[in-house]
């Protein structure tokens, strides 16, 4: 019963928008930790394409 509730909740919460926001947040964190400027530009291009 608990597994059914958790799976239903996960399906409701893990929509495409939520997955994109989580992925962009993680990518943004990783980009800030590097000194390379190319990944900063690439992340901005990806953000504008997905939003």
C-alpha cells in the first residue's frame, strides 16, 4: 500500500518541468565550480532552449 502511494506521488511530482529544473540546477552548480567559460555559454544556450 505504501509503495503504491509513493509511486503515485513520484509520478505526480516528477513531471517534465520538474525534471528539467532539477537537471538545470545541478548543471548550474557544476558549471560554477569550473573555470572554463565554454560550459557557462553552453549552459545558457541550453537554458534558453528549454525554457
